[in-house]
């Protein structure tokens, strides 16, 4: 699971770097939302309802971060299961 945490953490850092380059407020909100989605995946939370009234692009970025984070976690669980079942 360490690899997954590192992968998600790296992506969070990348989002933070992209925020420093954001030219528009909506772009900054998108990076913040994606970062929040990744964090929520790590913490097993879902704040999609809090983004419901945001611009659609911001909601999409939160959802993308959340889904990508959850997919990484599921893939690591499957990989760990396969590794232990081979032993």
C-alpha cells in the first residue's frame, strides 16, 4: 500500500505545483478540487455533494481526483491479493 500512498501523494504535489501556474480563478479551483478528491480517496471520504453547486469543471476535477485515487487503491489491493495467493 505504500506505493499507492506515494503515487497519490506525488499527484497531490503535482496539483499543488500546477496551482502556482494557474492563470484563472476557475483553473485554480479545478486544481484545488482535484487535490481534494485525491485526499478524500486516501481518507475514504466522498465530498461530491459539496461540489454540486460549483461550476461543472470544478465538480469534474474533484470527481476525477477521487476516482483516480480510488482506482489506484483498488489496483493495489488486487495486486496484493494476487501476490499473497501465489505464495
